[in-house]
C-alpha cells in the first residue's frame, strides 16, 4: 500500500471521526426540546434521533455535499494535508465548545477549518498576496448569508406556529393540549432529526469526496455530478457515523438548549422542531450548508418570545451568538496552524 493511499484512508477515518463528534456535539439540536418537555427520556430520545439521522441518507440527496466538496475552495490547492488539517481544526473547536457546553456549529467549524488550511497552503505555495483567491465566493456567499437567515427563519416560523397554535386551541383545556402535543412532538423531533442528518452528514460526505479526489480515486466530474461507485458507500458511512455520535449524545449542550434559553412545554417543543425541520429540509435540497444549531436556537427563541421577551434568557443567548461569530475564524486559525506545522514537517504537504 502506497503512502498516498494510507493518507487517503487516514483522512477518511478522521472525517468520519469528525462526523461522529458532530453527532454527539449536535445531538442536542435533535433531542433537547423533546427531552426538556419530558416527552421522551434522554436514552429513548437519542435512539429516536439517531435512527432518523441515518434514514436521512435515503431522502435528502447530496446537494450540500457537492457544495462542500467543490463549491467552497479551489480544488487545485487542496491536498490530503489540507483536508486533514481542516478536519482536525474543526474537531479541536468542536471538543472545546462541547467541554464548555456551547451549542456552536460543527458545520461552520468544518468549512472554517477547510478554508483556513487551504488559505495557508496557498500563502506558502503561491504567495500570501494570492492566498484568498482560493476561496470560491459563490459557495461562501450563500453560506455566510444563511448564518443569519437560518436562525431568523427558525425564529419567525416558530413564532408564527406558536401564535397559530395558541389561537386554534384557545378554548381547549391545557391538559388536553399538552396531551396532544406530546404525541405530535414525536413527529416533529423525527422530522428535525431527518433535517439534521440530511444537512450535517452531507458536509462530511463532501469532505470525504475531496479526500478521494486529491487521492486521484475520483475525478472532478464525479464530485460535481455523480460519485459513481463511491456514491452510496460515502453516504452510508457518513450517516452511520453521525447516527452513532448522536446515540452517545452531548448532555451539557442538551441542558443549555433545552432549559437555559427558555422553558419549553410540548406545544413549544413541537413548534420549535417543526420550524427547524422545515428550514433544514429546504436548505438541504437547495444545497445550502446551514447550521442546524443556529436554526433550532432561533426557533427556541421564537417560541420563548411568544410568552414575553423576559421569558428568553438573553444572557445565555448572547453567549451562544458570540460562539457562533467566533466559530469560522477560530477553526480556520487552528486548522491553518496545524497545516503550517505539517508543512514544516513535510514541505511537500
């Protein structure tokens, strides 16, 4: 086995490890509301979420994977070392924010790390004045725009759903409404997990495809159009990894998302999950790599504001927003430094 092939295998293993970490880091997004409303126990909730994260492999296509694989960074600058450094940068940031209990975006950590490593390699090989030319504006424009649009969509839809639900069931007894929405929340939680798996697993699929491309296993045409014989193995491995990570969960972030932002009842949990799921379905099919974390946080805040503004713990929400702002640059810096260290050890990197 050649050194190049060993490096391809190592990169793919690290990519799936990131996907696993993404699963337990972002598992809170899928299960926090259904756990905090006590519709499901934590253990049953993670099983429920993991199953639907995997089922998403068969339903939501590969548009996001293609955006990540070819639409963010000029492939001519990408090597196995760039992909590996990008993944490691994202993993470091994910683990740090998981320890701190902050629900940041694994998606943005991944693209930040990928871009940071690519920019540093471009600077070292083509000159620092040209280093930003490797960034593809089209892919980044829609990604950056949806950093702000996705949580706003979640907020607005959840707010509208809550107002509509309160009006429709205004003459019903609270206990009866609670009973109905405890059942409906199983459906909304499943839908959100489908959207989570369909959006987040595809990002790892794109990175794996990039690793196979730099290892000369698939062509640029394969990445852009059809991955051929590698299509389903990549899809199934990525979704299996994120489902396994979801099963092991991230309880610190569950606590932050499920109870620290605002107190949720089943009707609120349903509205937040439904709003988040609709946003994720639309963006996954459109090939826009959004943050599932941003989306559900916006939806939870939208639910909270239907009661009163003071029902939202704005201090916690502000801390979360700052973590969002820092994610892309922080993971880019970590990945850039890691690539620079690799370059010192192996100038051919």
